[in-house]
C-alpha cells in the first residue's frame, strides 16, 4: 500500500490465519477524503471479537471531525465512537436500519487539543473497549450479532493521523464464541 495524498487509505485483509499486524499505515501527511484523513479496512472473516485498532495522530483542529466506525456487511454502523472536543466527552452509538440507537457518553476525556493523541479500540465477546492516552474511557456492549458480520472499520478525521494499526489478538481460553 503506497499512500497517496489525494486518496483514502484502504486495505483488504486476506489471511484469517495471520495473528500478527495485518494493516499498519504510518505517514505524516493527510489523505483527503470525506473530511480529511480517511482510513478503511475490510475483512470478510469479521473484525470482532479479537481485533485491536490503534489510531495515533495530532488534534490540531478545533472541530469535532474525528470518528471511528465499525460497520456490518449490510452497512449498518455497529459501533461508532466520536471524541467531542467542544464538550470534552466521548460518545458511542450504533446506526441500524436507518436510525441511531441510544447514545452512551463518557466524561473521561484525556485528549488535549493541539497535542498528539492515541486511541485504541478492542473487542471481546461482550464489549468494545475504548482507551485514549492509555486511560479506559468507555466500555460499550455489543448491540449487533453475530459479531462476525462486523467486516469493515473506518477512521474519518480532519486531524493529522500519523499511524493506524489494525491487528488480531489471540483470544484467551475464557473468551466465548459468537
């Protein structure tokens, strides 16, 4: 994958056997897409449970134009996470059948405008877990089943992204299948 400063970063993940990092994109300049930087990856085998998304960048815009979406094969947003700098909150929700679900809000907001940031989203059999700057900010119960239907992840941002990393973690013996 060679980044092009005029196109979104996209990846199709092929090998379900690979437990290592499957997509790792690093760069210092923005790709221009819907808002600005855009990253999208597709994996037909499903992105939950057991996947980990790490996004690093610089929050240089005062606008709330940063979001992470996990989408189903039908196009529903199974998990939407959005930091809102204007209210110092992080919101999470789903969009199913043309309607938004009940929004969940976290007041734990360790992000600082004008500074580098790191957000990590992982999934187990029951929840999405969101960390920002190494602080757990949100735990969101899965509202969509089966989890294997979550096949796409996208990062939309006006902030400068320096790295997006999508990896499959090994699940422990205590994790249950879906």
